C-alpha cells in the first residue's frame, strides 16, 4: 500500500488504555505469521505496519482537536486538515481515544466499530507532508 504521506485518523471512546492497546495489537502465531488486530479486522483492512501506528488514550475525555491531536507525530501538519474535515475546532462530543495510521489510506469500508469496551469512528485520511 503505497500511500506515503497520508494519515488515516480514528476517534473514539475506550474503557481503558489497555483496551485500546488490545484493540490495535497484532498477534503472531508460533510460526511468526501475523494475526490481524481487532482494529484491522473490524474495519476490514486487515494487516498494517505496526511501525506506522500511534495511539493515544486520555483519562479526561476531550473535544478540542488541537488538544486531542497535539501529541502525535506531524500533528501540526494534519491538525488543520482534520479541522476542515469536521468543520470546526472541536467535536460535538468528548472522546478519550485516538488511532493514527501513517502512510495508510483507509478506503472507508466501515465508518465505525462498536464493541463492549471500545467504540471507534473513522474521521478521514489527509496528507501530512
């Protein structure tokens, strides 16, 4: 997947940082074959490069885009584009979890995923170069 310079972003709510980690964790068989994460499976894209993902869990849910994304790599380059996508500086509801996948363009097979302890919504793919 040659989408260098693109970043795909998901916002959501998780019960804990551990739940968020488990959601994006890629497992491996004893033979070294990758087992897709719940994240990759539920959003129907399967495997992704673990070097290209960053996640963030915040104990205090927030809705301001600047606050939500400021700790991510290259965030100063893609925050303005995410604000354009959502038409504003903040979300209509608070979130505590973010997944950012670099050099990846999600084709939006599914816009959201809900399970018992996590809920994620695809926000969009924007350039970060």
